[in-house]
């Protein structure tokens, strides 16, 4: 079983309220997401509830996933163990998100991640799969991944083909790049969470 770092431990809570980390302008973000997802079935109140929890910080050991990211999609992902997945707030909707991530307290990179069951593949277990916008050129299994979930891109859904799924992920990546360049979101890259040593849960 993979070693798990407790989500929202003391350091994560500190990072969330640190005066060095600016608050996201949620009133502006709400309007954009509500308009963007008005036809998806997500009610405005649900989106507001979800956005009120952001940014979210989580960390854990990288474990082997389904092996599809690199082989089938050409989009490698780092996967959290099930314990970390279950630690996320239950009210967090499944779907695609964007934010920041690093490995073993190293450089912080832009990322997109999927939270859910990946209906195209009919997964039996919920997963959190992070794609960092950096080529590591090596396996990351056993290393510690830290993520800061900054914003929501789209709800989870199935696709008619593998090509459609890949196109959607590529679109997510391009959208995330632009959003993370915005000043309030870019500064979250400097969160103390990414450099502090976290204590594993017992």
C-alpha cells in the first residue's frame, strides 16, 4: 500500500490561509464557470459550492495507474493511491481541473487533472490522475506528488471515440495554460506547501 500524506494536514491548512498566497477572485470565477457549464446539468449552487473549496491542496505517493496515459493517449499521468482520492471532499464534482504540481519538492509546473471514474473506460474505482506540463523522461513511481487544484474546467463525461477524448484533453491543456497565467492563479505556484516537508499519516 502506498504511503499517503494526509490531505489538509497542518501544512496544507497553513498554505491555504497563508498571507503570502492571494485569494482567487471567486466572484469573477463563478460567473465564467456558471455561464460555461449552464447546459451541463450542474446547477449554479453546485458550482458555487465547489469553487468555494478552491484552491485545494493534496499530496501522496505516485502509484501505478491503468497504463493508458502514455500508451493510448500520449498524455502521461501521475496517479494518487486510493486513500488520497477518498480524502478529497465528497462535494467536489468529478471532472477536469487545472492547477499546479511538483514532485519531491522540485520545480512547480502547470497541470491538468481528472477526478472521477473516466466513463470512456468504465473504471470501477474513482481516480485522480495528474498530467504535468513537463517532460520528466523517467518513471515517477514512489515519489511524492503535491498538487494545488486551482480551478474547474469541465464536468466528467464519456466520449464517442478515443480521438475525441484526446482532443478534449488537449483543449483542457491549452485552456489551463492561459488560466494559470492570470496573476492571482500564477501566484499560487509560490505556495509554501510545495516546498515544506510534510509528515506522512500514521
